[in-house]
């Protein structure tokens, strides 16, 4: 996997994990938008992979959800490392 593809996959996994956490907590995009000031449409675009969020935006979304972004990133990195090791075999 190229470096670009690796980072794209990592970004997608981080966003997927944030969405799963939002859904696990039964929070709507509307509720997160109200807490963060990030529009519902932007949240939807980010979750669907149609917008590349900045670190600030990811932090705002995570805070609105009540999720720990560093922990989510660490889990996504561990999964990516494991996948890369399996592909290298």
C-alpha cells in the first residue's frame, strides 16, 4: 500500500470510528451540530467521506460526541499497522 493510500485509509477509519461512537451514544448529526457549531451537512459530508476534515474539525466533532480523539487515532493506527504487516507477509 502506498503512503498516500495508507493515510487515506487511516483517515477513513478514524471517521468511521467517530461515526460508530456517535451512533453508539444515539446522537444525531443535528445534536452534534448544536453542540459544536459544525453544520449537519458538513458532519454528513465528513461521515460519508466526501470532505477531508481538518484536525480542528475532527477535534470539535469528537468533543461534541464526548469521544477521545487521541484514543480513536491510536486504535486506527494499530489496526492499520496490523493490516500492513499482514499484507507484507
